């Protein structure tokens, strides 16, 4: 469909087709609809490409941008939140055994990280064992 066909479509939707501003208003609305439809089309095509095994690098190349930009553009916001939550949990986990914090897991927090009580006990045993060897 070319631009003149789209303009005629907008003109047919205008309240007064003879008024250029009414046609412009209808064209703006039509452009928004087409943009939404185009976005849905691209989202569906990218989803199918990913399901078929296409990499984010290959998808980004088709659009002319990086794999990071492609992933950011086409990954649903919920997935970004999940990833952020996963990172946050890892950041709060024990720096040694990666055990996440919980109601029964007590952490000692320091500038460089965190350590859970089991790792504190293990470290204590290691240090005590080294002291006995001396």
C-alpha cells in the first residue's frame, strides 16, 4: 500500500474530506494504528525467529543495530523485571556459596559482599584448623 492509498483511506475517515486539517487528523490516527500494527507484526516475527533458534545478534543485524538493542526492544518488560529481580537476589546472596537470603539464613554484610552463617562457621573451622597446625 503506497502513501497516496493511505491518504485516500484517511480522507475517507475524515469528518469533512474536503478540509485538509480534518484529513490530517484522520491521517495521524491512521498512522498511529499502522504503527501499532507494524510493531505487533515485528514483535511476532522476532518471537518466531527466536523460537526457530535465531540469535539476538542475527536479529539485530537485520534491523541494523546491536544484539543488546534488539533484545531490549523485543523482550517484554516483564522479562526485564525478572532479570533485574534475579540479579538483585544474586547481589544479596552469600558471596561464597551463593545461598540467597531468607528467613532462616542470616547474613553478615560487609563492604565487599555478604557471607552466610554456614560459610562463617566453615571459615572459622578452616582458621582453627590452620592454627592447630602451627
